[in-house]
């Protein structure tokens, strides 16, 4: 889970997105041909693995992600899970199709702290539907302990 040293951040133009399958798009981001999402810079996570129906992000939570009670805010886990689960759905889309998250559910089962160290968020497609797709995800620490897990439903549509 080594952080890439050279990254660009930005929003991919819609015409570029329409011209690729979802898998090609995610592979382009991983290879550095396309920019990482700006949210990944703010939240200190990056794309680590891309396969059909599977995505993994790696990240390093730190003190800037803390809430006032002394732990990493639950929104950090929510953001990582939304990202890995929905991007796993992205890998199943045909050229000219997009998605949006309809809903997601997060279970926070262990605290995430600045000294937790690197984490890995893995998303897997459960059902790659033509109109609605579902996926599951989990966040683990370097020892493989589950810190959070969740599910999502995404709406799939032509762009």
C-alpha cells in the first residue's frame, strides 16, 4: 500500500468518460493517464487495484481527519467505502454508461485513529445490473482487521 509519488487531480471531461468502458476509465486513472479524483487528495487515499468488478483504494488517515472527540471522523470511512463500492460498479459499465450512488450503508466496527496506519478499502460488485447495481465493501488495517464495512446500490444509466 505505497502512496504513488506522482499524481494529478481533476475532473475527467464527460466526453472522455463516454468514450471508455468503466474498466478502461478506472485503469486509466490507475496508470496515471487520467487524473485522480480531487476528494482523494483531501482525504489522503489513492487507487491501488483495478479488476473487473473489484476496486481497492489505499489510504493513510491522519490527525486532519479527526473529529472533536479524538478519532478519525466516520465520514472518512464512509468516503472510502462509497468510493471503492461505486468504483467497483464503474468497472462493470459498458462504454457510454454512467452511474450514481442511490444509497449506501456503513458499519463502523473498530475505531480508526491517526496511528492506525495504512488502510485498504476493497469494493466488490454483488450484482452488475443494467439499471441498478449493488456492491459491498470493507476497510481493513495492515493486519487485515476489519475496521468498517458496507453495501451500496447504484443507479446505472446511459450518458
